[in-house]
C-alpha cells in the first residue's frame, strides 16, 4: 500500500529535523535525507526543493501558533493574569507534539537560522510575543523581563540538564521562573 503524500511530507520533515539536529543544518544534504528515508532524491524533490523549504515547512506551523497567541493576547487586558495565561499557553504550544525537536533544532542551528527567512520570521514573532508580555509597561526592564520570560521556556530544553526529568517537570520549572519575571512587569520596579 502506498503512503499518502501528507505522510511522506511528515516523514521527510521528521528525518530532516533529526539529521539537522544530529549533524547540523549545513552539514546535512538532501541526498542524506533521501538515503535515510530510503527514497530517491527525485522523490524528495517532489515534496521539497531545498533544505530551506523543509525548515520553512516545520516553522510555518509554529508561526501559525504564535500568531494565534499574539492575536489572543492583544484582545486581552494588559494584566498579570493575561501575561501568565499567555506564557502558559506558549509553553503548552512549545511542549506539544514535535515542537521539542524543533526547539532543539533552533538551539543547535542558531547561526544558520539568522540567514533563513524562517529564522527572521521566528525572531519577529518572538519580539511581538515579548511586546504582548510587557504591554502596558514600556520600561526597558519590562522589555528585558518579557524576553527572558520567553527564553525561560526555550532554555529549559538545553539549560536544565537533569538526566531523568520529564517534559512536564521541565515545563513546570520553566513556568515558575517565567512567573518570577512576569510578576515584576507593570509594578514600576
């Protein structure tokens, strides 16, 4: 039985993400992705013309989720409760499905991402999320706290090195640190 086109795309994305994380984006070729999948390069090209296209495909879903969060947050009052709800929703999205693997890819391929359109889009969305986290307090300290709040969620994937920690424990720690930062936004401190 033939695999669906959608299933093939998802397999390509998963294998590419695995290889990009293992050996780096620049050191991974489309040929290696095709070989790992046991398909021809032509079959791979049918779905993706370049490595950039593959990266964009798994970034697009994350961008969509971030846009939904930004839109939701913007419609809420600029309160600590909204900030807490926003970072909680963000953490839920970042810890869901394949996103932990995407986070590891971003962390290990930061230099490359700076030059890709997908990386520029991610940075722009991160700034918009940070702006929502400190909306109502435009002080430099609030701006920094908002950015560090997002970084607390991200860095939990590589900064927390406890060998047997679960994703739920990792998320709980990240949200506790994020909450400490959020509590100071809008207080004049």
